[in-house]
């Protein structure tokens, strides 16, 4: 595989030219040029979601010559991802924010799907026209080839009376005919299928009691092989074992995680080799578990069980020397592999590795117009919280400036049981391009740093989870990296809460606060979650209770950590941004905060994003968010004068060469 290194060295050749300004803000703010990219099972084609700004397109291209063979506009659809169902059918997954008449609960984000038949060029809905069934999806579809015919199996909502239950549907991809083949009970959560598309494993979960059960199909009957009371931390299926004879289940046991192997033949349960990972890799053809991938500090760590797979991956990563490599998609025979690579030599883009042709082709930059010379350096650091806990963090420094007395943006991730990951982050890179250092703290309660670190965040919402963030600022100030008079805090979702809380509960640390979709009144938030489920006892409410430290229903202690209840304490300017179609943190949360600040006579701005959900799914509103944040930030925390920068020219990764998309 040494040929990869040779090809990449040629592709990445660049020379320094005259200095130029940073890329336009819209280059960072619009949706990525490449949203998703996926290889067909036979490796003959790849499909991608691409475009500039609001103009988004679905494309299908040959892998041999990159020739475009299909193109369609996404219109108003929020396309999410692509998957192949055999070589001739591309499944398009998208979503829509709406209320459906007769369905219990508030407006929500519904998942939908379409089937593109490459032979006819027609797209048809996956679940259209099935009696008593909603034309929506509940999870990813599953592809099977049975007796020479292609079938797609989908999970959806079936209404036998007025109560929706999970149902399994079979779609003949040749004819488009879809029929319901199984109906679950009131508590059915998911199925696993055999090679013939028949359910062999069923999972039930009762929201109120927390009882989780795994059933194995045994002839005409099913046997309950595994059960657990899991009010929180439900078990989850890792997938089929390496030989396909058992299902692997990750579950909590004696305050730690274990992996159980459940035999598909008789339901016998045994301890399996612990497979600890944030994500699992399954063979695209057999669907057996073949490896794991976990985001490390500076790169993604891959472990494949088969030595040949591991050898292939090792060769690819060695070929992109010095680059951070992420596997995106590969063909059934592994001869074609699409990877995402980031590094000083490669920029931030996608490559097609062709084993047979001994070639690595550059496909496109993830963000057109942002070259290797524009990407600010990111380092993984640790600092010590006030109580002695070591807090990991990412620190992005602006190009061309010494790490001394810099203006800082503290960018807090959502979740809170989540984390920032290695690689290109469009918000932190946008801030850095304008001269700001960016700190992304992985405060206690973040995932990916061990169970004990996660548990340290339980009950610490607005408390130690919050001071972990400001402790990072104080560390950088002591080191001389940051100017203590030029620090602002920003965040999205839980990160938005942290920004509001920083402005209200720790204003001495910050000069301004930028919030996107952050909860401000936690008691109101839990009330809405209860109303949405139609009951106070459900897994979502219990999840929030764990982090917020709720002791009883309608707990008044939540008022102590709700920024909207203490708006009179705000001593710095606050920017609030929220999408009206947000179904995760409702728009009401920002309206309540804005009204509280207005009554208290405090400085704030409130920007409404029309048609936007919780995730920044539309280019025009995502750019509107970034422009509002940057305008507010530069007004209240001005950066230093622009630094000179160098540009790349002459290489295939230069912005002078547009991607094939």
C-alpha cells in the first residue's frame, strides 16, 4: 500500500504565495459541501449529498471515472443520510418537522425515506399506502437479498386502534410493493432479522416500570432470554457476533458495563469478551460485528477483529502520513474505500482508495473554499478543576498569532452526555479564522472519557459541570494564553444553557454570552417532556432528573439553576438564537429567557430562525446563526487586527480546483 503515500504526496504539493484574508464567513456557516457520501455494495458507484448554500443535490457517480449518472435537487427536504439496498437502489433518508392530526404529543421531527431506482431514475416513498400505517420510519431500514430478489425491511408505526405500535414492513424493491409482516406489542422497541428477513430477536421496554426484555425466536414461539429493570442505562444490542450465532448485548451490571452473548439457537446467556466502544462496525454484507471505532484524543481509533481488515486499515492510515483518517464507507469486497482525511497536507476532504487500481483519488473538500492553509491548529489539553478532577479539552488557536493574551471563546458542547470529537469543527474554526482562541471543555458528565467521569456529572447540572467550564478559562489566563478581559462563552443546546448560566451565575468570568437553543427554565422543560410523553414516568424525564439532581416531581430546587429565574443577575450582554421548529429544546425556552431579561432591564438580543430545527439543518438559517453570533461577538469582544495568512497554490487540493460534486 506504499502507493497511497506516493499519490498523496503529489496531491498535497503546495507553495506559499502572497498573504490573503480568511475565507468568507458563509464558507463556514453554510451546510458542508459534502453532507454524506456512500459507496455501493459492488463498488461501482458512490452517492453523495452535496451543494452550495441552500442549493442541495443528490448525486450518483461512477467510481471508475467520477462521471455523473444521476442528479436531483433536494428541494425543501431535509436530507439526512444515504444507504444502498443492493447495487441498483439508493435509500434516501430525510425528515420533516410537523404535527400529525390524531397523534399524541407536540410537534416533532418525523423520519421518512425514499427509494431511488437507478434503472428507472424514479424515487418513491418507502411506506406509502400501507393500511393503518403512518408513512414514517422508526430506525434505519435493513436490506436483504433473498432467492435472487432484493428486499428492504423498515420499521414504522401501526395504528390498530388509536395507539401506535412498532411494526415491521417488507418492500419488494423490484415492484415497490410494501406489506406489513409483523406487529409488535405496546412495549416493542426493536427487532433483529435473519437472512430471510424474519425477526429472530425482539426487544421490549416498558417506560414506566423500566423493564427491559430480550426475546429469541424459537420455532413458532419466542423465549425471553434476558431481562433487566433499567430505569436508566437501558441495555442495547451491539449486533450479531462474529460468527452470526449469537446476539451481543451491552448492559449495566454491578455498576459497570458488561457484554452478554445470547445464543440464537436456544437463548442461552453467557459472558462475552468485553467490546467497549462508542460505535460498532458491521460487515456490509453479512451484518456480523467486525470491529469498533472510538474517537480518541486526536484521532479515531479503529480495531478490526479480522487481521486482513486491520492490515488494510493500517496501510491506508500509513499512506496518509500525518493525516487524521476516518473510514466513511467501503464496498463488500473492501476493494473500494472512501475515507475522510484532515491534516496540514490534505486539508479537510474525502478520498477514494482503490486497492485494485492502486490509486487514491481526491474527491472533494468537505467545505469548498477552506484549504489546508485556512485550518487553525487544534490541540488536546487537560486542566484541573477546582476539586482536583482532570478535565480534557480541545484548544484551537488562530493562525499567525502567538499564543499570548488572546481573545477567547469558550464553546460548550451539547448533551450534556456527549463530547466534542477530533477533526474539523465548523464553529470553532470560524471563530479562529476571525482571530479568537477557542476552548472546548469536556466537562464532567461528558461521554467518551470513562464511566467514572460520566457519573461525576450526575446531579451537577449548573454546579460543577458549570464551574468545570470557567476553571478552564482561569487555567488559560494563568498560563498567559488568554486575556482575562476578553472572554465570551457560547454554546448550543446544553451548551446554550451553559452560556446563559455563565452570564447569570458567573458573569465575572465572561464579557458576553452567545446561546443557541439552550434551555433556560428547567422546571418548564421537564413539564413539557412529561406532556409530550403523556406521563411523568418515562426514560427521557428520568435522564434529565439524573443530571439535574431532581429529588421529586416539580422540584423547586430547579429554580436555583434556571437562568430565566435569575435574569436580574445578568451583568453582561446576551445573544439568544432559536429555531421555531426545534422539537428537542422548545422555542418557548428562549422566549421565556428573553422576556425575563426584558423585565429585568438587561442587555440582550433575540434572533428567531424561521423553519429551523434543533440541528442547524438549513444552510440559510445556519449561516444566519453564525453571522448573528460573530456580529455580536465582535461588537462586545473585539479581536486583534487580522493576521497575515499564506495560501496554497498548484496542488490538487487548492481551492482553484473545484470538487467533482
